[in-house]
């Protein structure tokens, strides 16, 4: 096709617009990508992927799916399996089998598919995936335990479901080629043996290279990608269709090998996956023909209903037997199961291969899979909020704090807030700072809070406000912009900066709508210096005769008010748009500066007596350690 470069560039631009639209409306990006692809392809006829890419289309889809499966398998850590309860384990083991069996029977009976193709479809549609589940959870504010179950099911079921789908497909593909059942079983065993053996061997050898730094750090990400793609292509050359299994096993092996720095690799693959997924799904949706769309008649919609209202409830009911979940909580788990990226990518690849082999019914894999994806995402996005409210399984208004940084300043503020009863979550890229926070009993996420990994693994249940307390100016500013969309204006702040007038003007242009945290001169350098020199966080109760100005007086103005706790238990953050003006009966959390060296001993004693008079104890009737949040 002429102007192929222009078409590819326009596909990239459309992909960017879809990602932006998904971010704005808190929906999984796969939904606008598929809709745009359908409009560009079968609806308008503007985009013809086969004409643009020709013989390169199949290799491009194949390699893209390999990258997607490898990136997903890198997140399957055995420690995660053990650490998230019986319900999650059951959902990604027995739940996968139950859903796959019901989906297979429904596809065979309702859609008149050959049993082999129905099994492939049933295996494909067991996965939900974090890219579709997490955006929905962020808007629902469901109870923390339910959000945890759904989030970890989505993260862990991706590689497990993909592995199951690949195994079913390979068995079906080998059977179509060889006919005899006994010969098919032998070939299937050889394929599985090669996939597991080569994947494990490749993962172990490459893990040794990464662990011993036999390759420069700057080549780790690139090298991992090239080795993975080489193993994928080499495995397929040795034994047709074994490549997907090989790269899935390799990723799982690397994820569970000790001493392997997989996090930078995951972050690199995330960026690559966004690029591949965005363009790939527009191309794949555009390949669907009008004839295939016309086949989506009432049996296809009944099949969607069976997956949503029969298979999922049965799966959840069986997998939650013996747990402490209330029937209302089980009902929400049974409702929420949108399908995602892995199902769409793998279905498209399998369809292309099986169609080339002339397998009957293969042409239905993609349209049915896309129908299930769009149907589950749209229906559950529209009705999940009312269902959460009706079931009364929603959390109260989130008032906790996400703190960027786990340094001494961040730890001091987080410890006081946590002691007073508020939810806190710290995040830092410094392993030493993270370890210090964990030893202090503070919940902390190790990694970049702006990464896709953080989107999936950074627990934000109960979090409603952001405090940027990192020494890195750009990270603070980017985090404020990133989380403002999620947390809302008035709940995100920027940190004052000690920088040139030009730099301050730049910050004002980008973040001028956000108030400065605490005060105009509360820079990180100042806060860090005060804490390092012995400044302490203290709580004082205001009365009719003792207000904030009186409190400042007894400390010679050597204090910085940070928070105010109202009589109703609500906490206000001090910032430049709304300085604290505490009323009688309210408590103020302040950073008290270290005493001046010139202060006399008798002055220190007098200050201590006055401080004792206004500082509430932990055992008084208004126990600040148990304030409602």
C-alpha cells in the first residue's frame, strides 16, 4: 500500500489519543483502542492492516504477543502466590479451570464451534488482567479486602491463564496437523518439554549473566529483550508453536530467581508493551471483517451472559467456600471480571495461525473475544458503582496519605499520622530508605510511583491525599501532576523550592494551580535540616485561652504548623491557599524546631511546663491515637 509510513504514523497518533482518553475517563485503554480499530477497519474501511504490512503482519503480531506474555510472566512471583490468601490462590487455580470448562461448553453449545476451537476460546477467556481491573477499582472505592483480591487475581491470572491458553492451543494445533490422537499426545509432550526445558534453561543462564553483571547495566534491558525474542524464534524453529510457552516459562523463572534485578526490566518492558499494545489492537480490530461482525448474533450475546452471570458466580462461590467473606462481598467478586489485553492479543495470534491452517471455526475467535472484552468492560464500568453502593461494600471517603519519599522527613510525618489513626503509604526508589521505613513499621512501596508497575502494585485503597516529600524536585512535581487526576484538586500539593527565579517561574507555570505544602518556605532542604538537627513533631490542643499564636509565643515562633485535627476528627493540611486557623478544641500537629543554643536552662524548663500543659496525652478522653479518619 502506498504511504504505509503515513498510515503507521496515524495509527501511532490514534493510539496516543486512545491512551489519553482512557486516562481522562478512568477506563481501561483497551476499550477505546478496540473501538477506534473497529471504526477504522470494518466500519469505514479506511484501514486495511493486511495491505499495509503484508507478510510482516504475522511476524509483528507474533513477536508482540511474545513480549506481552513475557512481561506478564515477569510479575508472577511465588511469594505473591503465598502472600495473598486462599481466595486468590483458588481463583487463579481452580477458578481458571472452572471458568475454562464452562466457557468451553458454552462456546461449543451456543456458538456451534468445533470442540477444539471452543476449548481454545474457553482457555483464552479465563484471564482478567490488571490493565482492565485496576482502572475500575480506582473508581469504585470497594472495601480494601475486595480490592486486594481482585487486584491480585488480575495480576497473577495473566501468566497462569496465558500458560493454560498456550497449552490448549498447542494441543489443538498439533491435533489438526497430525490427526491421530496418540501421535498428537506424543508431539504435545515434546512441545511442552521443549517449552519448559528451553524456557527454564534460558531463564537460568540469562539470570546468571544478570546476577554476575557479565553485561553492562545499560544493556540489561536491551539484552533481555533480544535474548527473549531469540529464544522465542529459536524455539518455534525447533518445534512449531513452542515459542510462546518458552518465553512464558523464561519470564516466570527470572521472576523467581534470587538476586536478579527484574524491576528495571519490567519497567522497560512496560514502556515497550504500551507501544506494542496500542498499535497492535487498532490493527487487530481493523482486521475484523463486516461478515465476522454480522455473525455476532443473539447466541454470541448469550455466550457473553453465560460468562458474566453463570461462570463467574459459580467460580467465586466455589473458590470462597470456607472463607470469612460475607455474601455481599462475594456478590461483588462475582460481578467484577472484565477481560483484557492478554485475551485479545493471544486470540488474534491463534486465529491467524489456525485460519492459515484452514481450521474450521477459527475465524470466530477474534470477534467473540473482542465482544467479551468490550461487553464486560462497558457493562461493568457502567454498573459497578451502583452495585457497590447497593451491596454496601464501599469504603468511606478516602482520607489517607500517599507520601512521595521514605527519607527521615517523610518517615517522621508518616509515623505521626499513622499514630494518630490515618492511613499512610510511602514510596521511594532508595532501597536503604525503604528498609528504614519498613523497620519503623511503615507501609512502603519500593519503586517509581509513576511507573506501570506502581499502577498495578502500589496499594492506594483509603488514600485520598498526596504529600510530595522527596528530595528530588522533578519527582515531586511529576507525582503531583500524575496523582492530581486521580485524587482530585485540593488533595494534592507541591513542595516549595529553593531554586532560581527562572526555575520557580517554570514550576509556577506547570503547578501554579496547586498550593504549596505547609508554607512558602517549607522546602525539602529546610525540613530535612530541621529533622536532622532534632526537630520533633508534637500535638497541642487549642482552647479559648490558648490559640496558635500563644503556642508560637512559648516556642519563640520556632515551630511550623503542619496539620489540624478538627473536633469531628477530620484532618486539614496546612498549605499556602489555606493557612491553619485552629479553633478551640482542635488539635494542631506542628514541627517544633530544636532549641536555640543561647536558651538558658530555666527557660527550657519553663517551656517544657507550658508544653506539657497543652499537649494531650494518649490516654485522655480525646485519644488522638484513635481518631476517626
